[in-house]
C-alpha cells in the first residue's frame, strides 16, 4: 500500500496479509519477555532539536 491515499480494498488486502504471517496465539510468557526487553532512553524535544541541529549543520 505504497500510495498517498490507498483504497479500501488495498488496505484490507494489506491487513489480511499481516494476519496470515503473524503467530496465531501469543502466550503470556512471550508478552512478558517482550516487556522485559531494554528500551532506548527517551529523548526530550530539546535534545532532539540539538541532535538534529548538530547533524544538519556539522556537514
């Protein structure tokens, strides 16, 4: 669905294909395992702006 405004049929086909490849049953253990994975630190808006500014103007 690589268009700006996909039609209803395209969206339904995309969602159907996702359901076909996803596991049918997810155990509570699998959910807990994912929840225990390390998460990247949150970046504040100011930090994001500073990083973007450094990357953009350091070239």
